[in-house]
């Protein structure tokens, strides 16, 4: 059971209710974040921008999200994003590597390994070392590096929120969340 109540769209303030009713599903993450009424729309806007407007490759982004789920023990995040990662081309072998915390597994290409190492250092140390930064920058543009950092920060926040409030797992909705973000 969650440590805080979920917002019920039937009793929510009008602006929150309108947003909740437009979402593709009443996921527990959305209903929990709705407790912070003034942050709810900006939270969804940033999440949508990360999912559909970034130049950063979608499969690479999903590998980053799975890595963050592993690093923060974000069960909810990992559970929701495995189907999305697979829809963007991640393999079962790669998902198993993420579950085991293996960032240098042979199933990952050079770019993915560099980005996963970058993600790990940013989460664990607050910044990437010069060597790790250069390895990622050899494959990503400045825009993509900033987008990567924003994704790391956003999904770290999601993992901290879902784990601290002990949100129950929902059935994954896969690409429905990505499609809804395009609207």
C-alpha cells in the first residue's frame, strides 16, 4: 500500500481532474504526482518532452531509463519501461543485462556502453569523469548530452518518488504513454 494517498480524479481540483482524465491510463505514478498540484502539469510536460521531443535516440533513452531503474532500485520505473524499451528495439538479452546491472555486457554496442557508464557515474557520483564524459561525447552532440542529463535527472526523480511513496505496480501500458505524450 502506498505511503500517501493517490489523487482521485472524481474529487480532484478541476485543473488536476482535467489533466488526469486526458491521460491514457490512471497510472499510480500520475495519481501520486497529482498530489503536488502546481508541479503536476510541468512534470508531465517535461516527461512528454523527454519521451517524444528529444534528439537523443529513443532506444538509447530507454536503456538509460532501465539503468536508472536498476541504480535507484526503481521497480515501478523498470516495470513500466521494459515494454517501451522492447518496442524501440531492446532485446530480451539486453533487458536481462539491465536486471543484472551489467553495463558492459556484450549485447550492448559501444555507444550504449558509453552512455550507460555516463549514466552510472552521474547517478552515483553526481557527475561523469572526464574520461567517461569524453567517451559519451564522442558519440553524442552537445544537445544530446544535455538531453541525456535531463532524462537522467527526471527518471531519477521518478524512481525516488515511486520508491519513497511505495507506489504499487500498475500493468505496463507500453507505447500508449509515448503516443499520449505526442498530443
